[in-house]
């Protein structure tokens, strides 16, 4: 392969290497920023035009063997940016392969095809190959596209059937925000290609030194499509001091600062911003000849109209091993077939979608199986049509532990017990002896349980702890702050959010107020929901959903059933809310509440659930594993454990049903 190199030009362009980004001119103003008209893309696409001529392996007139490292760079980009579609086009004497992959379903096929690529071609027919790669691209209303041209040579097609300008003109399906990045791998950029790229409004050129491989995430930094869940921390990957501009069709969305600082920028947004509002963030390029950087921001800050979140006060800060259930109702017409929880692979979070066939209501069960404390991740609901609906951010917290798989003891592998095999011709005496031994064991167990019941009658178990004073009043002060008033007159303030709905029981860690939801209103405190088993009164009038409480009001609180009555501290279970249920799944027990659940796998012997869950209110509830089921060994006097939906209490010596309800006594 013949090449033309200019040492002086190569040295000049090498100064533009990605390894040392330049500082934008101090006088560079914020670019003009206009939100494109018409439908805007909702997904991303990456197109790689990869040179597979032998020079990429240092053969012929090649200068370095970089092909395998370029493939790694492509793979790293796909893993980091997670585009919804990838097109991989290889070329030498024209297009060799042209394949498309819809992610994440085709991730395995893409990895296999990329690994199998070989650089053994004889020519670099760049322009006709670029034309063939750009011509079929369409779907600008759906995809925001980035095209990467990766080559270490120049076009050597002697037929001149295509030109650089003609190749770029073939991109007729280009969207307004699509970009093309021509990366010269240790080679000069041909003059005709440089002129054509500079004349376009969407392409730029970059050169890396001989033997080096670019980080493609940096090649395209500062443009594309991003989802924003926190208006105070919007990614702005530009040098500090870079002037920014913002375009928005929604009123009230503005930049809180005029320049990028620390790779971030803050936005001012109105309190009732519609979910999915789109804005355009613009910044000047670090090089005068390159087009301005533009990134489309989709602000998923409000509530997605496609989903109604049914328990917005759920505890989203999880310790290791903790689980939260996010309950939703899908909008009419939203197809959940094939939906899954996305954005959690390899993060330490585990997400499961649970839905009854034909129901619009569903649950997303998120478990912290290894998310580091202090780290926050935003899972998504990935629909079969490619849409991704943002779920609330989940934060890791200190403490907790990830329980081993059921049945594992110690560090060695579990070995199933070996059952004795009785010969078919075994005699009657052996069978009779087995019956006698089994009957003796059963009588011994019944005698043990009878003795324990007699002991409980003679000496009732002491109360676990003195019940805390019950909250009997809620004070909404003149300064629009909240305080709780206990039965003995103590007053404690509640850190109430300035905007948005909140659950007072969850906010104040008072379980028997679970489900009492309110929101700051222009005229006072707007009551959103009052549970049916909780009475909140203003004087002689009971409050209902929709009432507005004026500042300077004292409200009374009374519970209507024992399961919500004040009780000994719940300890680590306080974030679950009330009422609590006990679910038996084999030898794994789940304590569940309105906002989540905690799980524990029983080992050998008797387990005290209060100690296992670090919850004083459950001390004295003792169980043991009996084969694949759980046997109730003891119940303390301060609570009742009953089969869900039935008033009769469960007695020691019986097996736990699949679902039981915990009722705390208040005497």
C-alpha cells in the first residue's frame, strides 16, 4: 500500500492528540444554541468504520501493529456508553463486512464478531467505503448517531469512483445532532478529506501519534444524548471555565452557572417540570476549526406519565442485603411484555420485575447485593421497544451483610445426606423397629413442646423493652415546619422537604404513621393520603385526602387497629413501615412492610428473629427449620402472629404458613 507522509504536518497534527487536550481560546463565546424542530431522538447509535488493511498490523507500509488495541478501544466505548444500536463496518478494498446489532440483546454476537476480525486486506478504499457506510443510515427521529472513522492510511482507490465530499454527502438520513469523528491513527489526513470535513457542520478530525490508540469516549466527549436525574449535577465534560449555553422549549429551565466547573453544571428547573423534558446544552469546541459541542439532555426529574409510583416514600438507601419493593401502575396502553430491569448489571444491585399476567400494576424488587456505601445508581425499566423509563436512584449504605445461599454452612461445599437403602427383602422386625423409633422421637418432641408451654404459663416472658411514648399529635407550625407530639408532651421536629410528596411515618421513623402522606402547598400542608386504619383529626373533624392544614394547627392522631399500635423498637426494620408480615419461602424468612423487606435464611437449631433481624420488637419469636419448612417454636406475650387474613393466632409447634401477619399489643 502506498502512502504519502508529511513529517511537518504530522508533527503539527500530533499536537492535537487526545492525550493532551488543548485549552479553548479565552475569548471563545458561548455558541448559538437552538433546539432542533420536530421529533427528537430517544436512543443512541454508534457506527464504526474500521480499516482492516494489513498496515493496521504493521504489515507493508504500516508503522505499528495497533489493530487488536483498536478493537479493544471500540469494545471499551460500547461498554462505557451503552448505545442502543451499533453498526460495525470493515473495509480494505471496499466494504468487507457491514453488520448491525441491537443492544443489549445482540451484545454477545457483537463481542464475537469483533473478536473475530482480522486485518489482512491489501488496500484502503476509504471514500467508497465511507459512502457505503453512511448511505443506508436512517432513523434520525429515533437515533442520535455518532460515526467513527478509524484508519491509519489514505484513500488509494485508483479508480477515483468516490470523493471525500461525495462520501459525506451520502449521509442523507443524518439528524441535526449527529456527528462524525475522523480519527487518523498515526497518519496525515488527506488534504481533500480535511477540506470536506471542515466544510461540514457535523464532522471533526483528530490525529493520534504513531503506535498509540485513542480513547473513543474522549473523541466524542461533550456531545450525544444524556439522561439527567439530578438538576444539581449535570455532566458537562468540558474544561473549567468553558462558556455554556442552553436551549429549552420548557419555560423556567435555565443554567444556574454560565461556565463548566469540575465537569459539571447546575440547572434551575421549575417545581412541576414534566418528566422527559428535553433541553440542549452547547459549548464551543476546544479547536476553532471543529463544530460546537452539543448534547441533548432528557430531564427525567419529574414523574414519568407512563408510570404511577404507588409508594414514593419507600426507603431508597439500602444496606448490604436489604431489598426495596417499588410498586407502580402502568399507563393504559403501555406494553410491559418483555420488560426487564436495566442498568444494574455488574453494579452490585439486583433487580427483578414482578407482575401478574394482564395486570397494570407491577413491582420492581431491588436488592443491594454489593453496591458500595455512598454510591448511587439509577436503574431503569427497559421496555421491549427500546424505551428506558428511569426508576428512582438507589444509594448504598454502611452496614448489613449479603447472606449466603440457603443451606450453605461454613466454607465447604454442602453435601446432601446419604439416605440408607433398605433391601427389598428386609424382614418385618427391622420395619417394626423403625416404627418404634419414629414414634418415640415424635413423643419426645411433643413432651418438649408441652413443657415449654407449661413454663410460659408459670412464668410469663418479660417485656422486651418499655414501649416508647406514642405519637398522639402533629403540630404544623406558623413557620411551615412539622413537629411530633408524644403522649408525655415531648415535641420533636421533623425535617420536612420543601417540595414534593412525603410519607410522615417514613420521614420521622415512626412506623405507626406509615402511609400518612402530605405535601407543602401554597395555602398550607396538603393531605394526600390518610390510611383507613389511622385517624388524624383537627378538633372534632377527621381529616381526609385533599384537605389543607393551615399553619399554626395541632392535629390529633389515633390508631384504629392493633397492628399499627406503638410497640417496642423495630430496630433495623424501622424503614419497612407498618403493618409487618412474615413470609416463609422454604427456610428463608422475609419480614415485609409497605416499603421493602428484609430476608434471613435459617441455619441449624432455633433462631430468635429479634436477634437475627436486630429488631427488639421481634425478640422472643423463635423458629427452627424442619426439613423444607419452618416450625414456630415460641411467641412472646407482647405480639400475636396469625395466618394472613385470619384472626386466630398461631401456636408454638405449628408450621409457619406462607404469609403471616404480626400484631403488636399495646398493654
